C-alpha cells in the first residue's frame, strides 16, 4: 500500500472518530445566564428606575466571567500557557481585520453624525415624497440611513426629531411615525455592511459580506414589505396636512449614497469606509460647519463608541482559543494533547 493511501486511511479514521464536545459551550452558557438572566430580571422582575435592564449588567463583564470559567475548565495548560494561547487567538488575522474595521466604522459614523449628513438625507427624501406617504417614507429613509450608518440606535437618534416634526406638521400619529423610524432602523442595521455584528459574523465565518447581505435580505425583506404595505394602507386612509419643506444639502447626503453603492458593488470594506471618511471630511469642513479640531473630535467620539465591541471581540477570541481543545474530541488524539495543542494554529 502506498504512502498516499496510508495517509488517506489515517485521515478517514480520525475524521470518523471526531465528535463534538458539549463541554465547550459551558462558558457561553455562563455568559447567557449572567447577561441575559440579569437583563430579564432587572427589566421585568425588579426594574431599576431610569435604567434599562440589559444596560445594568455589562456585556464586557459578563464575557470576562465567561473567560474565567474557560480558564478554569482547561486544566491541561498552565496559566502562562493559557495567556499565550489567548494571545495567539487575539492575533488571528480575522480578529485583527475586525478590530481595524471597527475603528474605521466608528470614525465614519462619528463624522457622519457631526456633519449632519443623515439629516440631509432624511430631509432630501421627505421633500421628494408626497405628504400622504410621509409615514412609509420615514420607514424607507430609516432603512437607508441605518444601512449606511451601520447602527440602529444612531439612526433612531438622528431621525426621531425629524419624525416628531413630520408628525406635528402633518397631523400624523406620533407613535406611528416613531414605529416607522424604529422598524426601518432595525431593518437597515441588519443589512448594513459596516455594522459591527455584520463584520463579526462575516469575518468569523469566512464569508463575503455581499453573500451575508443577500441571505439576510431573503429573511427581512418579506417582513419589511408587509410593514410598508400596512403603513401605506394607513396613510392612504388618513387625512394628512401638507408637510413643510425641509432644508438639505445634496453634498452632505452624497457620501451616504456613495458608501451604500460601493458596499453593494462588493468593494473592500476598508476602501469603502476610507472613501466615506475622506468625503465627510471635505464636505463637513466645507459645508457642514466642521473645523479641523471638531473633525478629529467627531472621529474620536465615533471610535470611542466602538471600544466595548472591540473588547468583546478580544474576549470572545480568547475564550475560543482557550477552549479549542474542548471543541472536538477524538479517540485517535490523546486527551492530554498538550504538546499537540501548542503546535495547533489558533
């Protein structure tokens, strides 16, 4: 029998004996109990006045405790060896790419908010959309802006004052306008190319962003279509006053549309974000009232908002690296496996 045949037979034996090890999910279960459990408790059982339940228990602290559990669970390695394994996991190229993209996405979002680009997009579209379609128009605007910004909360913060103005000027239900904004913000954030969850999902699973976009689109588009039709039906059966005209700048809105188009074309996300940042710097300093100092302040504010996400990424990478010996077990691999594990890529 040739060496190639022996190699194939050995690989087949190992593959058939590899089994999942459910002990690997223990740290994740601990995280869910601490974060989700406390969130539900403080939200519904014992609410704290003025605070949302899920913001009381820090997601960073919860993952930190989960990492401690992972350290305790892996007794094959010394503490120093576990630290070295964590360092290898954090140093993975996908993790590094994610962290850099988070920084760029934060700078882009900070500049976009400071220049008023999102407000210009909303006002421009509201001037085009007929008054009777203001509510479904707000929904579509929220979808587009959240896809460009990559954040649902940021979209809601930007559009809520505009939605309130539209409701008051047009005699429209305020809760209906608020619902349109929130629904559109959730739709767009789910599909955004620069959303932190999108970046994490695609980089950790090794898939293209446009493939993730198309897959998610099949899920959320039917719900969005039904929502839009309902809002359209409500609008057509309501008496709405003429909505006022709103001021906007096409040049401040342009970077949003360009970023969205470049992302759909499958252009590298680094290039997309850098182009958006450069355009917002020029338009913001030229038209948006930004100075040299305030531009850097806006980018700093944006990147600061991504720090929690970046720390969570580092912690999850560490947990995965420490638990890698537990992810699969095989009769053909020694359970001691310390020397083998040290040689495995993280």
